[in-house]
C-alpha cells in the first residue's frame, strides 16, 4: 500500500482546508494512512510530518506495521500523549489550528483533549478528508476486495447445504462462519443474517433461534474480512414450492437490481442508481416495501462512503466499490434482497460477486 502517498495527499488537503494538522482517531482511517492495525492509536498529520501515538502493548507491532510516520510509545492514552506532544512542540512547528474527526471523537474525548492542551491551540471539526480519499480504491485495494468477495461467496454453498426445514437459523450461520475461518477469513464483516419465513421481512434479521419453516423465503446476507477488507453479499432462496406471487416478487427484485447495476458508470450521480431501482419496483407496485437505501461503499469498513441513496449528489468515480442491494419486505409475509458488490469503471462497472441470481428452491 502507498501509505506515504496517501499521507502526502492528505497534507495537500490540509492546506486547502486551512488546517495546520489533522488528528486522526478513527482506527480504520489510521490504518488506511499508515498501516497500523492495533486497537488504540492516534495519528497526527501535519504539513510536513506524521506522528503515531500508541501504548506499550503495540511497541513491536507499530515498528513492524507503521510506514511514513514516527512512532511514539506512551504510558498514557493516545489522546493525552498527542496533546502533550502538541503542548511541548506544536508552537515551534507552527501548529495552531488542529482538525479533529468530529464524527469519531466522543464528547468526553474532546473535553479530555481540550483540558490537556494548553491555550493557543484551536480544535476545529474537519471535513471527512480521509473518508473522501477512501471512497476511491486503488488497484491493490480492489484486488484485496476481490479476494474477500470470492471467499465470502464460497460460503453460499455452505448455506445451501445447511438450509432445511427445522434447522435453526443460527445453525446455518454457524456452519458458514466456521467455514469462513477455516478458509482464512479474519472474521465476518458483520453478524450473519439468516432470516427465514416471516422473519425474511426484517431487512437486518440476524440469525436467531427460529427454525426454518417448510415454506417461505430465506434471506442470506453475509460477508468476511480478509487482509482487513470486507465483503458483502445477499442471496434469497425459497424453501418449499414458491407461489406465483413469490416468484413475481423475487423477479421484481432481481430486475430492479439488474437495472441499478446497468445504471452504474463514472459520472453518474449515486442518487440516480437508487432512483432506477425504485422505479422498477414502483411499476410492480412494490416500491413502498423497499425501505432502505440501494447500497453503500465497502472497504476497510463494511459501511463506508459513498452512500447509494436518494439525495446523494456525489458522482460515481472509477475505483469506487459499492453494493447494489434493492429489496422488498412485506410484514408477516416475507422478504427478498439480492446484493452484489461492484467496482465502478469509466464505461460501467464490474460485478465482483460471482454468484448467480436465479431463484433457488430447496
């Protein structure tokens, strides 16, 4: 990873935003900028240097992982350590206005930081500079995401082998998660969703003790973390013999998902992708049952910028990796969602998820 290049781009952004430095406390942002994967750290990026503050648990790990930043090991918390460094060294380096990641810094942490800093420094909420950079993936990131997607997709075969009437949803999730670990995943991107029968109408129906009924949809939404990068996919299967109405609902969602994927290309507004999916469902009389956004960015976090939703004026750019996941959820009846991860290209997109989308019955 080009950590030094990423820091250099951030330094240019600091100048444009009239910031002398940025205090990075969101750990995925710290990892993105310098490679550190520990659970406690703060990264101070100024116009001419980067400084990582962590504690003694990570002395060797920081030395091995961190690139482009000087490492400080402290017995105090990372925030206290960076504020003491600023107090002792900030003025001679011309540091006065320090940007903070307001969305990731708690009120208590902000108070602690302000109390430790001496007067003469100004803490200012900064724009999401690192998140904006993370939206567009480089070639190495895309290959890591592709590997995570392929590993995650292989778990769908385990789901198909395990889903049967009378089996608990948690049993299906457990079989998938065990297989994920055995094949090299660091963990799951999020709590595996196995939602069957009427529970399939819950968009985030995490696997429960409910048993899979003899008739109905089963929504399977899952993903893995591999080399720090996440995958995310959803497939919906039917246990039993689907009615004509069930097939129509499934095909409507499939058509909406295909239309949304076809609408993706560089220069298109993200909101447009959402609109396209909803129009298909509107024609089928199902739009009111589509209750969430059409997708989101994926990378070091399972949900990150950009958001594929109504009102999102951001333009798609080559290298963005997003999900496309329209769904229909009918309370007390059931639901369907189909989700792929795609990478945006100049002329369209590449669907990373390799799994077919025809209705599978069990």
